[in-house]
C-alpha cells in the first residue's frame, strides 16, 4: 500500500492531548513567568533537571524546538545550547530527540547566572 503524502502534525507526547505550541494555557505561561521572576524551580517537580554536555552537543537545536513551551527551558547561549535548570521539569522531551544522546540528568545543578537570566527574562509572559 502506498504511503499517504501527509502524515499530519508531529505531536510531542509530553505536551498532552490538549497542549500544543499554539495553545499553551495562560496559567502555564503565568507559572513559567513566575519561575523566571523568582529565579526558582517549582518545588513540586520530582525529577531533577537535565543538562546538555557541551563537548558532545552538535548544536542542532532539536531539543530547543522540542521543549514544551510551558517549560521553555532551552536557549541558544552564544555558541552553546543550554538548559536553564530552574525552568526544566525533567520531563524529558528533549532527551528523546537529541541525535547524539548528550542530555543528562543533572542532580547537582547550579543556579543560573545573571547574564543568562537577563536573556531568559525577555521570554517571560509568552510561551517559549
Ligand atoms: S527535560 Fe523537558 S523541560 Fe527539561 S529541558 Fe528537556 S524538554 Fe525541556
Ligand atoms: S538536540 Fe542534542 S545535539 Fe542537538 S542541540 Fe540539543 S543537546 Fe545539542
């Protein structure tokens, strides 16, 4: 049987059936903005954040595009792609799309510095 020419939209399984990049709830956007404002991670997140191993990353941005917008935790930072641990729920949608498998659990994460926060703050109030 021939394959159909159109397979339909790619659905990120971690967004849930009612969530997409265009339909992030206002509450989710607000919650992300508060995490940015407070520069703190959600206490209820049980999984540790992830980190990108810089020496292995090929900067393809696949992870950045896959991080659910209600988290919006991945950024281009100069030549590097980085995860802001305070925004990362550990879900782990980015891990499954990384072609070189260089995104690791980061149990001992360090707080994000002021330079990156300045950049991240520009994305507050809207889905990343
Ligand atoms: S683990 Fe989830 S929330 Fe964290 S950076 Fe990856 S996709 Fe985003
Ligand atoms: S998907 Fe993997 S290789 Fe691509 S930018 Fe993200 S961490 Fe780097």
